[in-house]
């Protein structure tokens, strides 16, 4: 397994564009989820709707990609590995993220997720024998200071619910980091479209199975507004950004992708204010600046290794 497969050097600017658009679309995810929760939809039902609407697209794209990639002679174990990566790194990550959003604001959730490069660094060293460099690691002290600022402000009003929500989203960040580490080698073997289709289909299968074990089918009958939000979540915050992320990772480095990803928490902050009516607090601006600055500093220091 190659956890750090080199991206293609072809059309890097296209990769930058894919990464930027994916970051903006991912930024809208928390907003859509909070709006759906306001309609009375629970986490597993919303996940089932999201993946149920998404999986036909993933299957169709996967079939087309398989037809194009026949010359690669992709071995069967690669498909099994892609399914497992999807289950570990996307199913649990999505579930934990949704659970966290039950109690957290979208901007705080996005800030926690944004620190996933720290776990890429730690898991890479622990599991894949990648070098652990202390200078870039120290940059995350700034990012976590920013998280602490927002956490303490929210804890005053949310109490223990904020702690539980933050732990859920932290778990999502850890498993998303694992997804990033594992995906690079599989993308190199299978190609980005085929890998994404297989991995997301695996995640969808687990989500739909869990829904059927815990809910009646009638739970999928939701209000028209909730269904419209689920469609937007499936297309705009799942299908498009997942393929954009894989396409970006196949063209630019993970470090470049992380740098461009700084757009995401900033966009989420302002979308929460504009759409959800969240107050634009000074503490949120300070926390966002510290988190974005810390992750940005990590990227700069890491590039100079």
C-alpha cells in the first residue's frame, strides 16, 4: 500500500480548480444538514436519503469508468480494498459528522474537521511509517487554540452537548484522515472515478443496511422541503465534491489540496450567518483565523521539509 502516491503533474491548475470548488461545496454541507434537522429528519434517515439518492450515480459512473479502465487490468483485491476504504473512511466519518451537527454549529463543526491534516500526520507515522516532523506538528498548536476559543464560548451555552458533539466530529476528522491516507494508492491503481464510485457505493450499502435495521421504510417519507434538502445534499455536497476531491488528488499534492481547503471553514462561517441567521461573533472570527492560520502554517512548514 502506498499511502502517498504521487499525483499527476498534468494540468495542475485544473486540480486547483477542482479542489477549490470541492471545498466550497463541502462548506455548504453543514448548512443543509442543519436545515434538514429543523424539518424533523433524524441522522440515519437523512444519511439514507443522501446515499440512496447518490448511489445510482456512483454505480453508473463506476460502470462507465470500469469500461474505460479495462486496460489497467485492476485486480479484484483492489475493488475489495476500495469498498473497505469507503466503509471505514466515509461511512463512519459521515455518520459521526452528522451526529456532531445535532449539537454543534456548522462553523464549529467545519473548523474541527478542518484540522484533519494533524491526524494524517499522526496516523501516517503510526500506521505507514511516514516521518513525523515536529515543526509542522507544532503549527497545529495554533489551530487547536482556535478550536479551544470557539469551544469555550459554545460550552457556556451548550454544556455537555457541545462536548459530545465535538467528540463525534473529532472522530469524523480521524477517519477522514485515514481515508485520505488510504485513498492515494487505490486511486493510482484504479483511477479516481472508479475508486470513488466503488468506495462510496460501499459506504452507501452500510448506511442503507443500518437504516433498514433501525427504521421502517415509511421513515423515508419526509416533507417536500426535507426531500429537496436531501437532494441538494446528495448532489451538491456529496456526489460533486467527492469526485472533485479525487480528481484534485490525482493532479495536485495533498499539501496543495489542504491549502486550497482553507476556503471551506470561511465559506461555512458566512453561509451560517446568511442562511441560518447565526450571529457573526468575534469569537468565531478569531477561532476561524487561528484554525485557518495554523493549518496554513503547517502546510508551509511541511513543504519546506
